[in-house]
C-alpha cells in the first residue's frame, strides 16, 4: 500500500460485515445506530486529508480520532493507529469507518447490531457522551472506563477523553483526543494501599515501643527511647510522602485554624532537634523572633517547616548551627531557616525543581514540596538566598490572620 498512514486505500471488505448491521429503523439504547456507507467514508477521509491537518496530527503523541456525524472514524493519527495495531485489533487500514468502542475493542461494542454507542452500557460511557456533544457543536472533557478484549482475555482501560467540534465544507465532525490513564490510576490506587498498610505496620510498632518504654529496665531505657524516636520519625516521613502525593493530585484538603507563630516555631525546634538527622547539629530559635497570629492548616505548615529544617540540617556539618526565625515583613508573616553552608550556583538554579537533588537520583522532593505546599495550600510564597557572607536561608511568607 502506497500510503498506509493516511488510510486512503480503504478496501470494500472493511464494510462488508457492517452492511448487514444497517436497518431502516435501527434499534438503540442510546445513540443512533445509523452508519455512513463505505463511499461516504472514503470521500470524507480524502477531503480531510486535503486540509493538511493529517501531518500535524500524526506528530502529536496523544491518540487523535476524527469522527463523522455517524461517529465513525475518517482519520486516526499515528498514535491511535499504533495502539490499534499493538492491541492485536487489526491493521491500521481497518480503522477507517469504525467507532471508538470498536477501535478499542470494547467488550460491549458487539452486543447490538448498531455497535458502539447503541448498547445499554453506552448510556454511562463518557466517550459516547463526549462525542455526541462534539457533534452538536460543544467541546467536552470526560472519562471513559472500559473493559476491552485483549490477548484472549479482558483488560480494564481508564481513558481521558476530550472532544472539539470541527466543521469541514459544511459537514459536522468531532475531533477526539484520547489519553490512556490506566497505568496512572492503577499506580495511584496501589500507592494509597501501600501507604495505608505501611502506616498501619509502622504505627503499630511505634505503639508497642511506647508501651515498652514504661516496662523495660533502666539500663535499656536509652535504647528503647532511641528506638521510639526513630519509629516516630519514620511514621512522620511516611505521612509526609503520603501528604505530598495528595497535594500533587489536588486531593489535600486544608483545615485552617488560628495559630501563634512563635509557639509553632518552638514546637518545630523541639520536634526536630532530637531527630536522627539532627545529630551533631544545633537547632536554635533566633533571639529576635517575633510572635504573630496566622490562620493556616497546622499539618501542612508543619510539613513545610519540617522540610526546611531537614534540608538545613542535611547541609550542615557537625558542630554547626541551624537557626529558625519568624517575624512580620511587609504585612505578611515570615518563617525562615538558616544554615551556615553555601550552595553552588548550579545548585541554586535548580532549587524547587521536582526530583532535583544533590544527594543523587530518586531524591529531590524536599524543596519542591516546600514550594508546592506553600503556594498551593498555604496561599504564601517560598524563596531562598545563599551567599558566602550569609550562608543559606529558606523563607516562606504567609498571610496574617
């Protein structure tokens, strides 16, 4: 075939099995079952290819379909063709004239003669509903949860579907963009289960250790206290990662209350100066620290200050001091954490970038989470400065109560 990507060479056999589906008054549970004939599909495909949109759409990594008024494909870009072929549903040439559920091998698409869009299951299908809106002249974004036939079994797909209307020579079409979010959704579910189970185990061990603190001989008390502190730190770290995941997914729900800044900062110093990471480093409260009232979610602010402190401690050497401060600046409440180290310029240029770390791959969420939580959930701003004369200071500015 001279041009397999443009699907111009549509064989008449593609529609032979479809001709018997047509009825003068087709029955359907939802969308129309009526289909365009093979010649109409070929004509519409040729007209669309003449617009020169095809080359641009082939370059887009997202799956794109152009559907006619009967919800049949007159064009599929390379990403969509590859998905169709790799799924074992057929060759790219066979896509033309099919409906989305037939392209993606939906298990319900063949339950009625009308095919995709006409079964009872299609009533709740986000893809069909989006396509109908597009063909009526409206843009839409919906989700489609589909079970499809795949390699002799059944596979679940979670698809994000966006549609826009498209008028070509007086005919109404719909441009469908499809993103397979199955892996992302599955990962999110597994992460939630993982955090839930991990917190249950770690929290349970911490609880048992707390009971042991009151029952062990005095000679073992320091060891048990150290074990409890380490487990408490572990639980807090797990919660911090869980909260960060929720924040990135816009699932974190702030619960603001009025708090005194100085009391909050004192609590932060006490919570971290005995932690495993702070060994050999002094944590102190600045002498000129000022008190002020602010309305924040205590848990989120604790996470932000905790990451600021951990970063400062990790950057410090034995015997150095990390100083925490709070005061009112320009009508806003300011918290800062200072350490004596200086960051190289190439490091400064990448601070707050996700996954950037001086400690190697797989790290780098600390400063990123400071920025994310402060700006998205505390309605504040995060910043830093680092110079040989002054050391490194991370600051957050928050609205006053």
